């Protein structure tokens, strides 16, 4: 069962809200977040202390327009929400 939730962040001095979808993936899970009409997958790393962002190969060229700092802010927010509440 997938579940949606809001991810509220402050980015470039402005509040932004993204919708995350929790997807069970084997013994782990991924969070898919739509950014600029592209699916970015976040999953816990091996230490289970941080999230890493993954982009499907087919979307690699399109994803170059997404600010890496935005991905970092979203990943840090997911860490606070899910890994270190």
C-alpha cells in the first residue's frame, strides 16, 4: 500500500510543498517526489542516516534543470521526518 504525504520545505527563502509517495521496495522503501514533472526517488543509504536521490535513466537529460540544492533540502527534510524524528 502506497501512502502520500506532504513535504514542506524552505528553499531560497520561500516555502514550498511537495507531495511524497511512500513505496515499499523489497525490505526497504523509496519516496517518490514529483519535481518539475519528473519523478525523483529518494531511498535510505546503507547507514540508514541519510537519503540519496535517484533519477531514472530515461529522465537523466530532463533532470539537469532541477537544482541539486533543492534535492539536498528535500533529502534533509525526509531525514528529519523519517530517519531521525
